[in-house]
C-alpha cells in the first residue's frame, strides 16, 4: 500500500553552508490493514517522517508510493482525497467551527448528530458536552487530541497516521484510547501508522519501526523489537539504548 524509497529530509544549518540531515535514506513498505508503530528517541525524526507521509513536508530526496502510484509531489489535500489521514501531535484549532461541523466535514457526507456523537463516545468524551462546542482555545490539549482522533475515525481512510495520540491524555482515558486503536485494527478498516512512546500501544502493533538519529535502525514484529528495547531501557540511559538494544 505505502512505500517509502530512500527518503531523506535535510534542512540548511543555521549560519552554516552545510545541511542538517533530519531523515537519512529511510525505506520501508506498509501493507494493507496493518498496525505499525514508530518509536525512538526524542528528536529522532518520527514526526518529520509522519509529516512527509501526509504531505506536510516534502522529502529532499527519495520517493513515496501509495498503491504503486508516485505521490511524492502530491499536496496534503490530494493525499487526503486518496485515503491518507493525519492526526497532528499538536492538533490545529478552528475558530467558528463546532465539533459537530468538524466530524461531519471529516466524514465527507452528512452524518446524523447521534452518528457524530458515537465517534466522540468512542474516544471517551461525553458527546453531549462537546458536540456543539467551538474548536477553539477553550478546549484543553487532551480534549483536542481526542476530538482529532474522532475525526480521523470518521474519515475512515485507508491509511491513518497518528502522531503521539497519547500525548496530554490522562491515564484513565489512555486505557480507553488503547481500545480505540485495538478496535480500529480489529475492524480492519485500513492501515494505522502510529508514532508512540507507550509500551501498551507498541504492544498492540503488528510491527514496530525504530527511528533514531534520522535513520531506520530496526524493524520487526513486537516480539522481535520490544523485549530488546525494554531490557535496554532498564539498564541504560540516553540515546544509546535505541542504538545498542536494537541493532540488527
Ligand atoms: N524544518 C526543520 N528545520 C530545522 N530542524 C528541524 C525541522 N524539522 C525538524 N527539525 C529537527 O529535526 C529533529 C527531528 O524532529 P522530529 O519532530 O521529527 O522528532 P521526533 O522523533 O518526532 O521527536 P519527539 O519524540 O520529541 O516528538 C529535531 O531535532 C527537530 O528540531
């Protein structure tokens, strides 16, 4: 379904003529109906990779294919139209738009109030308290995250990319969030690519990719990757755990 071929993303270094490599020669394929988690140290390049897949950033090198078609030069809108959804690490707010409008817009067709409320309930929000609220700064970060996850569910696209959906979500809601992703996966309504630092989310994945220092340093099933990450995390600190415990 999705294929990244030798993708790099470089930016000019401040006050230098050299370039800084944020992502370096990343290649992988993502099959239909798979749940893939991307993890790795802070600043490793995970969000940049997600943005490149969604079309928010353009790779400086390499190509991206979706169903065999080269989508590297496609805009976010074109990618969304062809079935790629993206949930931001820090969701965008829309003044003057209600939560209902946003879910309705995401669904791409007129849905009933109860249909929209169902999505909110699934992400642990009391629908009647939120459905008519404006998507503005009065909503907390955790509420925004959950509303955004509800909109991605309403879109029901072939590939849903979530950037740290757990960020800012309280512990109780986090348990429910795990079920949301488990259910999405069970329903096999598309592929899920999720950036996460949470063991429980990584545990739900069919496959884990580890991105460190801009490179794909490890890829495998959770049984292959997770034990190495966890044991390294117990005995080590800092960036080296990602390199040491996870090398092929
Ligand atoms: N456009 C840009 N210009 C300069 N530096 C950038 C740019 N985009 C990303 N970076 C840098 O690239 C590195 C990777 O950022 P990215 O947000 O992809 O990391 P991450 O793995 O998602 O981190 P985290 O786990 O903290 O969310 C960071 O050091 C970031 O500051």
